[in-house]
């Protein structure tokens, strides 16, 4: 399953993920429609109905955890705005960021601190 924000709520993404047999959930982009009950793409229509269920709300809410983690990785560990050439160099950079993050989390756990998505200076 792939969960995305409302910026990806378009028929193209739903058609592609359907061909790949991937469950795709996207937030509802209200600027892309006049009436949510009259959406031409059947996959978008199913997505809208799913997001109105309790299970859909619960699954979509999980996205916020991922967004906070990425925010932390970008802010504390310089995940974004890297000037590296080549896939291998970029992958190595990401690998080191993730190793550093996990090591920091291990140290926090050993110190008896709870896991948090907050920046270290804001805890």
C-alpha cells in the first residue's frame, strides 16, 4: 500500500498504481473536483469513499508519522539539498544518514528516553 498527500489525487496516479496492483490512498484534492459524488475516475471515487470510512481515516492518519520523520531527517541530518553526483554517492549519503539516525535512537533508548519525532533541541 502507498499513501500520498492530496497533491497526488489525480486519475493518472490511480491508473498507474492499479496496473501495478498497488493499493493507493491519496488525500482528497478538492480543487480537482466540483462534487465529490460525481468524480469521473472510478479509482478516485473508490478512494474518496474509502477515506470516509474509519479504516481509511486511520490508515491515512499514519502518514503524519512518516512526514514528521522525514522532516526530522531533513532538518537534523541534512537529508535534503545534497550536491552529490551519481546514484551510488547519493545512496551512500542516505545510508549514512539512516545509520546515524538509528544509532542516535539506540543511544536515546539506552539513556531511557522515549522515541520522539521532535528535534533534539526541542525536547
